């Protein structure tokens, strides 16, 4: 059969595109709007007497009014609304009193909510802040076989005596001291002990696990390297928490079969074995001789009191609070109080009295900080008092956070009074401001400023107090009448700071307060003062994070960039960012804020000059080592700026801006692509203004736009970007009657097709480029239909009127396609569609003010003859490809392509021609020959042909339908 399909003359079917389009529109239906409107609510009648008819019944009754519109959904609901049925069976809504009582109960049960900052969020900050380079020591536990469980035959008294001896072994030297450890070595040893604890517990060596916990707790009484103590506290209490969890889970598992108890269990759920085991643990801990480990280990298993008593927490917390009074070192004592608050908030957050007593005990003993013992210790370790006092901050802050959580405002007043009794101690005052709600602090800002002025610094500088106050004022507003005075009082202290780091840490906080409540004049003053303090000795090089924070806060509050850039010291402030990576990050922040906040297009020269400088800074940072993601981010920001620039009807100024931008951002390909699109859009806007009738001036302008694109596109590296932009720019040139320029774009596109690589990188993976080339060529063919051939081929009359189409076909023929790809045939099929459309007397679409070939050549015999000859060549190429698919492994592809080509011949060919008619029959048979055809598709196609045959001018389709048999798969 394929031998017969050697040569077939082509004759295109005459088509009336307008009539075909109308025939495809849905039929209009006449609607009477008397009682109907699509937006009118549907009335559903309650038909209680209506019955759903059963099988065999002949009638049903309904109480619906004849004048009401029937609801199609109600016909199956028997008048009942399923949502109403659910509402009727739902629980009654509780009263306001019941809801209030329930809320109080829930608040009591869940006293610690998500708004409470947990200890775990502070852990990493403490470990990073409190470090040391000095050598550390640790006592490493040396295990013995005594820690193993007794044999089953041992008496209970023997067990108790053995375990007490094991505890004595620990205090008699069953440990090894490791000296000269670095901080990292120390951390590793602590982690080893934590793992050893878990392993011992898992192997049922409970006494050994207890020994490890006691040994670790003893480390908390050692302040040999005092500046590392807060980090040591964090590491050791992690082990204590692990131990407490293991003990609790152990006892809990003894109360329930194969599962742990619920959190809200009662004493009735606890059996005698669990109670006895729990008491045994507390008795073991009570036998520990030293105070510090005994306190910490009991606090670690404090939650286990739930197995013994429902009211035992209050008594235990009071007793443990009193135990802390026996710890002589004030630093060790304050962290013990912090751990007790931490455990107390976990097990009994409602017992705020115990937490308050804990803190008030600390206030009574706080003067020990200035005692001889502490001072002598600081002298020995060469630690200054300001550094020493900062060691207290994590503990005091945590204690006050627990106390202040959901506390009334009266408690803040009480705390302020107690601070005054302590001589307005700076450390305490700072912790109070950090712990309580910002609204409470802001309302008393002037009172706090008075206390700060009178406070006893005692090594804790006042500027840190103003910083804490500023942090509160960033979240809450003070009284309006006090705002200026607050700023003046704070800045008097801040501006006198000599240390640049101290200065910028405070200025960074108060900049936000200034931006929130004052104008650009005050902000400009603050920025000028920052420049004055940070410029000498290039101090800004050590403060880039704080300076960047200042910029972010300023641009967050000044969303009008005309106002922002009118701040005199803003751009000089940017000059302090002299490290390229930091400067680029700041520029990215500025551009991101501009794109998000700028609502209207702008041509303000102040904004344009400033942002061009910012974008240029980002662009110049690109080099050979810059990552693609970074380039993409920078390009997005610069493109966002370019899109926001508009000079209105001053198109020449707009084009000048794009020319300048091209010279500035030549290293970022996405920016060049955006500029080409923007210039094309500018040309189309010019056409829109002139309504397609260009004057001499506007014609010259659009040619300048076209020239911009033509000389910019070759600088792009992405070949598909170049192809698409050549096509797009050619379409724009054609729409503006720049025919010779459109000719140049299309020729450039054709000459570029052979350079298309076989594979391209997409999302980090190499993929075939055939599909992308097919898409481009399909769009290209659609454009070629309306390109006037006279304008394109006036320089090549000897080549024929279809010179460009022939040239494109030659390129396609020479292009190396993938072996298993049929895209080449699909392209030939699209060319056939193009040529069939070109032979029509009227084309389906046109370009306004541009005469297409239907106007120039409509009905010309020479033109039609060349089209038909080219069609025959294309058909021959398609048929040759179908021959190559005659192998067993490609028969399915052959059948699919044959049916596709059949549809093309059916749609575009004149089947009154006997040879084309025979070709269609052969293709139909080939598509079914090997049993790979989709039967449903074949049936629908045949039905469509029969439907077409009913049209008067398509009667010959009836005969064709008779010649197209349907073959079964069998």
C-alpha cells in the first residue's frame, strides 16, 4: 500500500472561516425572564405531604405552589434539607455561663499556652553566648558490676544494703577526674554521660543511672571557670530532664497495662507497686549527702509526686525553695532557682505563689554579689564585675518570665517597688523590663526612665537599660505626650557612648522607635549621628549586622520612596557598607521593599537615580563564581524596578531609560530579555496611541525600538530566548508596518534554527529540545501566514514567492532529530496546514494596516501552483517517514501518525480530487492495519465525516464514508 502512495497532487479545500466559526458557537436559547433570573434565589417549598413514588405507583402529591420555581435538587430530598437535619440532631448551644465556666476550666488545665516562650528556645542562645577558652575539668564515672540488679533470690534488706553501698561508692572515689579539657571536649564528655545514662537505664542498671545523674549534678556547684557556668547549666540540666522523664515513664508503665497513664489520671489509677517504687526513688535521693545534687535530682523527678499525692506539689516547691537558701554561692543559687521555676512551670504552673517566693528570696540575698567571697573569686579568675553580672541574666530573665506570664499589671507595680528598695539595681531593672509585657512597660516609660537615671549601675551599664526600654517601645506605644521627651532622654545617654559597639547596639533599637513616631527630620538626625559615631577608624566594619538592621527598619516605615530618598543622610548611610557581600544584601532589601510597597508607576528623578545606583551595585557584584540562583534573584529585583518606571506619553524618554538600563545591566540575561519585551511593548503603545496610522516621527520612533531589539537579541546566550524574541519582535515590527525590519527578524530566526542543540538544561536536568523547537516552529508558521510575501522576497524574485517557507523546510530537513521522535512529521503537517491556509481567498486573521497575501495574491494561479507543488513535496516527506515506521517495534507510531495525517487531509484537502480521496482511504486503512487504532476515536471520526456530508457543498463525504471501514481488533 505504501508503494502506491508515491506522489499525490495537492488541492486545498476552499474554506469560509467566518462561517465555520459561527457554526461552532453554541446555539442560543430563548429564555423568558418573567419569573426567572440566574441570580434570583430559588424558593424551596416545605412539602411535608409529598411522598417519593415507589415502583408501580402512578401519582404523587406535593404542596408546592404552581407559581413557584421548582428546585431540581429538592425533588430527591422529599422537602427535607440535610443541613437542617444535622442541625436538629446537634447538641444544644451552651449558655454564656456554661461557656464561661468551661473557659475557666480550660485555662486552669492549660495554664501554659503557646504564647509562653519555652526554655528550649533559649538553650542555643545561651550556649552560643557564654563560651570560654580556658581549660575545664570533669569527673567521669567509673562503673562497676555492683550497679547490676541483684539475683532473684536476694532478700529485700540485702537489696537495700547493696544499693546504699553503691551510692557510698560514688562518694568514696568511684570516679575519675579529667583535666585540661577544651570547651568542645567538655561538651562531648557531657554528651557521653547523657548517652551512658540512657544505656544504663535500658540495661536495667537503675542505680548506675542514678550515680551518673548525681555526678553531673555535682558539677553545678563548681564555678572554677565562672564565665562558662550558664552553658554548663544548660548541658547538665539536659541530663537531669532525661533522667526525670525516664523515671516518670518507668513508674507510669507500672500503673497501666502496656501503655502509660493519661496526663489527667487520678490516684485511683495508681497501684501500690507504682507508689512503692516512687517512694523508693525519693528515699534514694534523700540519702544523697551533698545539698546541690540532692536538690537537682529531686527537682528533676518532681513530676513523680503525682503518683503519691494530688496536693503534694505546693509543699514540695516550698521545701525545695527553702533548700536553695543553703547554697552559699549566689550564682549557683540563682540557677538553682531558675531550674526550680522551670520544673514548677511544667508540673504546676498555677502555683505562682511558690515562684514569687523563690524570686523574693533571691532579692533578699542579692547583696551577696558584692560580698568579699564573690569579689575574691572574681579577682582570682580575672573577671570584671560587668561580665560577672551578665552571667545572672539568663536565670533572672527566666524566673521573671515565669512570674510575669499572664500576671496582672499590679504585679509589675510591685516589682518596680521592690527594685526601688534594692536601690534600682540595674541588673534587676533590666530583667523586669525584659520579662513583662511591652504594653505594661510602655505605659510607664517615664517612670522607668526616672528609675534608670537613679539606678545603681554596679557594673551594669545604663545604656543596656535604655536598650531594653527601646525594645519594649518597638512593640508598644508610650503615651503620645511623652514620646519626644522619651527620645530625648534616651538619646542623651546613647550619643555619649564612646564604644562603637555599645553605641550601635542601642541606636539600632531606638531607630525603630524614631521611625514609628516621628518625621523624616528626626530620622535624618539619628542617621547623621550614627554616621558620625561609626565612621572614625572604620568602626562600621565590625557592625554590619546592626547597620543593616537600621536600614531595614527605616525602609519598613518609609514606604514612600520619594520621602525616603529625600532623607539627606540615607544615601551617605549606605556608603558605610563597603564590604561587597553586605552591600549587595542591603541593596536587595531596598529593592524588595520598593517592589512590594510602590503602588504606582514612577518617573521621579530622585527615585530613579537612587535606585539605578542600587541596581547597578547589585549587577556589578555578578562574576564568574556567582551562583545561578543568586543571578536569578538579582534579575527579578532589577526587572521589578524596570517595570515600575513609566514616563507616561514621553515615549522617547522611556526608550532612553531602556537604553541606559541596557548598558548598565548587560551581564544579567533575564534583565536584557525584560528590556526587549519592554521596548516591544513601548512600540505597541505608540501604535495604540496613533491608532495604527504612524506619522513620520512615530514611524521613526518605532523603527528605533525595533533596532534596539535587533541589536540586543544576539547578545543573549539562550538560543530559545533568541528564537522567541526574534519571532516576537518580528511580529511587533509587522504590526507597526516596519516590513523590512520584520523581514530581518524572521530571516535571523530561520538562520538560527540549525544552531539549536539536541538537548537543553531544564531544572538541572538535560532534556531533548525537540518539543521546544516544535512549539516555536508552530508559532512561526502561524505568523508567516500573514506576512506579505512581496515585502519579504523582493530581493529574491528568482527564488519564488515561497522563498522563506522553502528555506525553513530545508533547515528542518537538515536538522538531526532524535531517532524515536516523530516531531519532524508533526512539523511537516503544520507546514501543510500553513500552505492550505495560504491558498484561501480570505485568511482567518490579519494585521491591521498590513496587506496579507490574500489581498496581494488571492486567486493568483502562479501563487496557488507554487503552493500546491510545495504541498506535494511535504506530503512526500510525510509518506516517506511513514514507510520507515513499517517495522514491528514502530507499527503503533505508524498507525497514530497515519490517523493524524488523515485528519489533516480531511480538514484541509479537497477530497473531490480522486488521488487525495484515495490517499485519505489509504491512510485510514493504515491507521487500523496493525490493530493499534483506538476504536472510539475511529468511530467518532467516521460519525463526524457523516455529519459533514449533510452540508450541501460536502456531499462527496458520503461516498468517502462508505469507503472507510471500521476494523475490529480481532
